[in-house]
C-alpha cells in the first residue's frame, strides 16, 4: 500500500500554469487536477479571478502563487520541481496595441522571456504556449494550415509571433519539447473579454440600440473552452516532434452579424443594431479567421460543441455571473 | 537657374541610415550620396567606423549623428524632415545568443522598436529593414522563397523575425511602405566580422594549424556587398506592395570546406585545417542556406560577382586594412 502510494506520487506530473486563474488557464488547472496530477497556479490576478480556482483550495495537489510573470525571481522560485509549464498569461486584448505600443511587448514578449529564463534556470524542458490565429494576419489560404506565413497586422499578433520564435530558439539551444497552440477566440464558462461581453455590456447600457464596430461582414470562428483544452492535452499526448505547432479552431464560421444575432437571441433581446464600421472591426483586425484543424483531426480530436452552442453557453454563463 | 536649383533641392530624398557607419550601412550611404540625395548617418560606433564614412565629411548632403538607436529621443530629433529610414543597426553576431540571452533582444528588437517610435513621432512612413536568412531556420525548401515558414533556431534569428512582425504591425496601423530584405551573409570591402575575419585571425595566431568549428560540410551562400546594396535599391524602386519582403542571396553555394580553401588560397596560406565540429558550426547554426532570388530577378537584378570572387575581394581588402 505504501509502495503503491509512493509510486503514484512519483508518477505524478507537476505542472505550472501562468495565468492559471484566468479564463483558459483555470480550465487547464481543472483538467490537470481531475487527472490526479499536481499544479502550481501562477497568476497576478490582473484579469484572473480567485473565484475561478477557489474550488481547488483544499486539494493537496494544488498550489497558488500570486505573482507577476515579469517577476522572474519569484517565477523561478515557483518553478522548482516542475516538469511542464503552460504559459497562458498574456495581454489578450487585440485592439489596444494601436493606441498603446508597449503593452503587448511588455506583457506578452517580456513575460514570455521571463518564463523562458525561469525554465532555463530550473532545467524545465517542456512548455505549452498560448499563441493565436492573429500571427497569420490576413491569411491567403483558408482554412489556414500551420505552415502558412506569419504576417501579423497588430502588435498583439506581432508579439505572440515573437514569443513563438524566442521559444523556438531556446528549444533549439537546450533541447526542449515545445507545444505551440494557435488559438482562435475561446468562449464558454469564465469568458471575461471579447465580443460577447462587449455586446452584453452595451445591451445593459442601452437596451434600445447598440453601436457595433464593423459592418457585420467579418467572418470569425471560436472554440468552446472545454473543446480547446481537450485539444491541447490531446496535442501534447499525440504530437511527436520536438517543436510542435498546432492550430485550435472550429470549422463553423459565422459572420459578425450572425454572431451578434445569436448573442441577442440568447439574451432574449430585440435591440436595434447599428453597424458603424467597415469590413474590419478595427485597424489591424483580420476580417476572415478560419484555421485548419487537419493536424488535430489526425490526433483523433473533434469539438463537441458547435460555434452557435458555444455562444449560447457563454451568454448563459455571463448572465448567471454578472459580477465575473 | 535659381528655379532649377530649388527644384532639385525640393526633389532630393532625405534618408536616415541607422548603423550608417557600419559595413553594409556605409555602402548604402555611398550609394545615396552618389545619387545626389541627402543622408543622415546615425551610428553609435560600437562596430561602425569613422573611416568608413570620412570620405563624405565635406559633402553638404551628408550629416553625421553619433547616437545609439536605443536613445529614442536623440534618434527622433535626428529624424526631422527625413523621408526614408534604412534601419541597419543591429547586433549581427549570430552565435552569441546561446550564451547571452538578452543582447539580440536589446540591440535588435528594442532597437527596432525605438526606430519605429521615432518614425511614428516624425510621421516618417517609409522603411527598409535589414533582416536575415536566419529567420527561416532549417528551411525545408531550397532555394527558400519568401513565403516559407519562419522557424529561427537562434535568438539572433528570433529577434530579427520579431522585428519584421513589429514593422508589419506599425505599417498596418499607419499605412507605411515597408521593404524587408532578408540577407544571406554580406562580404566585400569593410567586412568586419564573420568566417573570413575569423580564419585570417586564426592564421595570424597560428600559421601552422587552425581549428575550425564544424566538420566543413555546412553549405552557405554570401553576396558581395555592392551587389547586395544594388539589390536593395532595385527592390525599393520596383516592388509595388505596401509591405514587401525580398530575399537577397546568391545561387552560388559553397561548403564551409570550399570557403575555407578559397580564403586560404587568397591569403597564400598552406596551414593545416583541423575540423573540430559536426555538421553545424554551433548550436543554432543552419547547415544549408540557399535563398531563392526569383523575386529580385523579376526586377531585373543579378549579382555581378561570384561567391568565390567575393571571398577573394574580401580577403584582399582585409589584408590591406589590417586595423579595420
């Protein structure tokens, strides 16, 4: 009995999740703990929330460190004995780089440098990284495969692409295993920013009429967060290269106009929509996002939820959690 | 007569060249002044040399500012009235990133951010940038076309790729014209670092036997600096997109062993070669570099000098300028 128990302890993986109290990060933490492994959540609670992880506080496999990824010393100390890092902490607001040229650089690229240095200092050799469809910019091929050129049109996309390159260099130098996941938008429980929150907020401010950024024509895809998290773990299990780049998207494509209508229907609203913009939501927006999931499909993955049902579930969750 | 003269002044382009006293930058300065345009050389003389630009000191179209690209305030002040920026200043030693994880980031990426901010502050909307074949890493396709994936295997390559992305984002936000040139190694007059300098230094230290980094098998290409500079100006004249990415390479490919033999022959040496390494010169080196020049060829460009003659000319110049 003692031997079995020791063996089990010895076989446990120890993960560290930066941004582990955030929207996607906290679902990764749920997954890790549900599978009996150990996890250190490292989060500065700038956008992460204690309520997203509090259900684990009595789990002996769970450790919480309140810290900023830019604090390399603290991060490095927190990484002792860790086998695998999920680096999810980021500045995830794609739009703001136009008016603030430094925030993506600091939060995304310098944050990632700090994670890489902490891994290097601790001899940690496995990393999963949250990259983005934005690294492709206005892709020429749809659905866009992983070997397409990177042409980011925003500083958000540029810094995420830069992170990928820095990770690639460290991995080459020090023989690491790397899993870079290029996400479309994630939606679902604990969703905290993006078009669904924006629309619901506008509805609250003015239930009669809402202004919308584009002309409604940009086409997007999103993935339900539990489908996205299972894609990450299947990718890590099945991908066999040292450096793996894997798209996580959805074959359901909806126009912004359709997305808005689904949100309004789920919120039981008959508000008047006023589209104010052109065929892009903002300067640097990409008006068609459709990633190829062929690689993930060869691993046996497919999403359980349609894009439409994902939106409905997200609206439902936000309306039930008005303070989150 | 006065009208003509005024007209001529009004038609003059005003360039700023960061690293304008460096190896490649100083040849760009020569080209600009030979064509009657105005140029501000901005250089901190960390690797640039006054001797490379002193022949222009009495030219009224020439201005020298001794400054660091990281000094955004000084750079911005120097950029007043400038139409076009050549951003050539960089940390160009590909090898050192393995032991120093910050130097490429600071000198290349933060340096480029500073240039972009100075351009933004001054409303300058045209930039040519010195990128590198290293952004491709171990390319799968040879000769490697511009739309190949970026997979840099060194922090040098990673930071240069990051610079490209940041430039792309600013160009999208502010409607700039961009010319990104991905160079193989440049050789020729004023060459200051790289394999030719290394070998000649080793020869001086020990004329009987020299140690070499690889096993001699990596295959490389280089371009003679005047051919490379003419490629840049032809590219700027002929490329018609807002954001243009253009390889500058050579179809002559030589193994390191062949390169070393040409250097030794040009230096009239019969030293014994001792290859000490494997099929890469160092961790993160790419063992086959052959860029496609198809895009440049459609513009009517071709190199005047063979790779072999470029090496000979470089050895000759170094031996005649032992203190450079």
